[in-house]
């Protein structure tokens, strides 16, 4: 899944219209309290949860394993039920299959380990000899380099260790055999004779713990599979039974996603272990099946699992082969198989992402290892994925999705606004170029830049940002817009008014900015979009159309006049007077008013709109773009002489005063 798809999914979830259902409210109601008390309560609850996980691991670990096993066996149970078997029989058959697989793997591992244990002393001796030879080689090389640096003088205090041939006795042992040293008296303590009960205890105690855990896991998994519907109903009652449709969709999505992930991950890791085992068998490594199963299990550990799985086979390869070719072959096997499993098999089965961010995977591995040991390391990714899925559907647990999920914490709009607040137009431009690979420039302006400008206008109206910061933000946004002037859309903007075969619609359009600090940015974006369609668009700042200076403005040659107001603030009187002045200066032009704050900033009444006096009202750049081209098409045919007239600003009487916001005028308002 690409970053754009995840961003779209985030926006869809926030708007409540995406594929994933909106978060659910919990049934419990938290009394109103101060922010400090709520924060303290959250810290206390978190500490209690962590302490419970740590001290109750003997109980919670089997339950967690049972839940994971139930997710793995659930598809098999459903398949058997669809064949006509009762649920109890389906559960019994699934558990027996799991037991048979576990027993077969345990028997295979036991036989492989027993075979390998007999040759361990020999392997240790071989590895020790290779280490000594490597050490002697390294020491001799260091001595040579030191002697070379000293001008050929022998290095003092550096002597290569003597590697004694196997079977040769040391000096002390030789002297002892010749009788030159006094032989010590050997005192041997005879252990007491062990009873039958002690022997039985020594044999049974190591296997009692694993057998007990296995029995608890199987029993709990059987009850979960048998009572799955009842547990689902109880969870729905707990998290929210007021909206059964939304809760049911959330439960189904969570269950299917987790089950699909666990089954896919189990299949990929099993195939990985099988390929590794077969490859090691072809190489000739002893106990190849043992290392294959170990590789499959350790691959559940994120990132470090394959590396840890490769260490024992590499060590054994160095022990069984006097040379190094077997070690090289084992290393090549892991280097080839792991990328194929990670970058080919996994994306085909469950996508490029598990729903977790890379940082959260590492943090989760450290946390669960600290809480539950090696078993927690293996279960860290599945357990964290469960928390993230719950956070996407339960409102009170949403922080899990924000902290651990792979979806961006900020939407496109908030990220653009944050970059403008940080005065970082370069990162905003990089974000824009990535988004423009699958959408048009006008769609990017409508979906990202305009909402960000509304946020900025609201903050400016409340006084949360200073005038200096407003000017800096305006310069940054205008710089981004200027750099996007040559952007070639991956999906060109299409209009409902364009007629095929008639060529480009030409004419003169005046984009008049309102009195807000960001209105000139909106007029600049609209002029840029029109200029890409060979329409001569002129930006007119608000200072030019004020009461004192509008008499110097000649708009008689313009065909369309568009007024851009980002924030009307519930007082349309100044808009009405501005529209009246523009109507007097351009009586034959189509007058379009863009109210970008809401879809209908003047209300639903027609009297308010008639009082303003505009010919049409638009709420997006797409609507303004279509309305301008439509008005030009109705007023000027493409073969009219007036349509080919492109007078300079001096010829049409446009005397622009210096704007309060610096802007790259030439790069935005130039016509083709």
C-alpha cells in the first residue's frame, strides 16, 4: 500500500466515508474532570496494566497463545462447517490437526537434536581450532605491519601463539609422564545413590511446565472456537450496542484482518523454514530439519529473526567443514531466500504493510520481550497488531492506532498547514509533487491548499498567529504555487463546458482578491489554473478595488470577473459593496463570487444572494474554473477577433498597487 493510499484511507476514516467503519464509542462514561486528573489517571492505569502483564504472565501468556491459535484455526473451522459438519466436530478436527502437526514437529526436532548432541564435542574442537588459526593469522599480520612501520625492526612483545597439533601433550603433561614432577593425590567424592523417585523427578520436572502450558492453550482455544458467537455478542455489548450495524462491521473487519494476517504469516514462515531446511539438507549440513524449524519460528521475530536463525547453521557449517565453502553456501541460502519471502511472498499474500509502523515494531519487540521474555518477542507483532486494530474501531483506544499504526498522524491538509507554519516550503512542495502523481493540480488545490488556507484564516481571525507569521506563511505558499506553475498533471482537469474539437477557450478574466490576508493566494491559484488553459488571467489585489483607487481601474475589456473571498465571517456587507463597485466598472462582464469557507456562506435564502449582486456563486476552484470557462464560451466564440486580443496590463488600465503580501506575480499570472 502506497503512502497516498494510506493518506486517503486516513482522510476517509476521519470523514466517516471510507472502507473502514468509524470509531466506536465505549459504553462507559468518564465524568468531567480536569485535564491534569485525566492525565494522572491514564498514567496510573497504564502502570497497573504493565504491572499486571508482568506479574500475571503465567496466566496471560497461555491465554494470548490460545487467542492466536484460535485466529489460525478459525478459517479451518469455518471450512469444515461449510462441508456440513457440526461446530463441535469441526473444532475437534481442527484441534486434532494442530496437535498432530505440533507432535510431528516435536518428534522431528527431538530426533535431530539427539543426533546432533553426540557430535557436539568434535564440532566444538574444530571451531576452537579455526578460531586459533584465525587469531594466529591476525597476530602475525599485525606483527608484520608493526615491523614495517618501525623500519624493519622486530616488534617487541608481539609473538604469534603456537598452535599445538592435535594429540600433542603440553610441557607439564610430558614432564608428569616422565616422573619429573610430583603427582598430586586425586580425591574423588562419590555421589549418593539416587532413588527412583529422584530420577523420576529429574526426568519429569523439565517437561511438566511446557505440557501444562500446552494443555491450557488447547483448552482455552477450544472454548474460544466453540463460544465465538457468544464472545462476539458480549464484546459488542461492551463496546457499544447502540449502533449494531457499525459495531458489527467493525468486529467483522477486525476478525477478518487479524485472521488473514495470522494465517498468511504462518504460511510464509512455514514455507521459509521448509525451504531453508531443504536447502541445508542439499548443502549437507547435519540436523537440517532442526534448523529449518528454528528458522520458521524465529522469523516471527521482526527484523532480527532471520539474522538470529542464520547464526546456528553458520556456526555448524564452520565446524563440519575444514574449509569455508559450506559456510559461504549457507550464508548465500539465507541471503537469497529471505528477500524473496519478505519482498515477494508477503506482499502477494497480505500487502506491503502489516498496519504497523517500523518504529512501533521495534518498540513492541523490546516491550514484549521485557514483559514476557523470548515468547513475548515472538508474539510482539501479533499482539501489537491486535491493539492497532482495536484502536481503529474503539474510540477510547484510538491512541494505539495513532502511536503504533502506519497511517500518517496528520492528514494532507494538516501536514501542509504545519509545514507552512514551520516556514518550510520545500517539504510542502515535495509533498505536493508526490500527490500530483495521481491527481490533477486543481484537485490538489481544492483538497489540500484551500482547506489549509481556511485553517490559517481561522487562526488569524482568532489572533493565534501574528501578522508577521501571516506574511511569512503567505510568501511560503506563494513560493509553492509558483513552483507548481509548470506542473504537468497526471490526470488533466476536465470541464463540463469544454467542447471537443473547438480548441482552447480564450478571453480575459480578472481574479479579484478579497480583503483577507490569504485571499490573494486563492486568486493566484485560480489565475494560474486559467493560464494553463490559454486564458489571459490577471490578479487584482484588494487595494486596487478599494473605494479610493477603483476609479483608476478599467475593467471594460474583461469578460469575467471572479471575486475570491476565503473567509466572509458572517458579514457580507463589504462583499456586497465590492460587487457593486465591480459591476459599475465592468457592466458587461460575468461576475462570479467564490466563497471558499463554506458551501453556502450567504445562507440558503435567495434574497441574500440577490442583495450581493453576483451572477454565480462557487465554493471550490473546480466550480470557479468551470464557471469561468463556461462564461467565456458563451460570450466569445473561439474564432472571434476579440478572443485573440491579449492586451498588456497598461492597455487595459490595470494599475496595481504594491500588495501587502509579496508574491511571484509574473510566474502566476503570465499567459501562454
